[in-house]
C-alpha cells in the first residue's frame, strides 16, 4: 500500500514539473512576437550619443514619434527604387537598413539652443522587434 502511495506521489511531482515547463515555454514563446512600445523606443533613443549631446547643449526639447510597420517599410523601399532616385545610393535610405519583415519607431528629438534662437533635430530609428538603434542622424537645423 505504501509503495502505491509513493508511486502516485512521484507521478504527481513529475506531472507538476512537466506542467510548469509547458507553461513557462508557452509564456516565453508568446513574448517573442511582442514589439517595443513608443515609450520604450524613446528610452532606447536616449542612449544615442547624438541625443545625449543634444540634451547637454539645449534649453528645451520636444519629441515626435512615428511607427512604420513592415508593410509601410516595403512601400518606402519600392518608392525609393523608382527612377527618380536612381542616382541615389541605396544605403542613403534608412529603411534599407531595417531587416525584412521588421517594423520600426522613428523618434525625432527637436532641440532648442541655450544661448541663441533656433535649434536642430536628431532622428533615431529603433527596430520595434529587437529594440536596437538601426540608424541615427542629425536632421534639420532651424533658426
């Protein structure tokens, strides 16, 4: 009788461990498809040296964000392959640096100068799947 109880106890423990592993695996797989949020993209963009420099020299800033899903990026790639852009190198367009099937956040920081009127912007492109900065550049200088 005691042998049967020990066997049932062992089976229950094994089932519990297997059940826990299954639940953990399903949860891990479900988080793989999650994209970063707008707020996470902004936080990631703060790691850019261009943004750090802008924050150091500016008296004010504003932030704009745009989300480009993979279908929109494909449209941009097709548009930039048109003859109007035939003399422009392919790597001049940031969407060419985005992995196929990925989406991105474009985070634009507008910085106002401390000592004089005007300012400039910094454009950061963050991969929405991986959270990696794909592209960064200083954009428009305004007075």
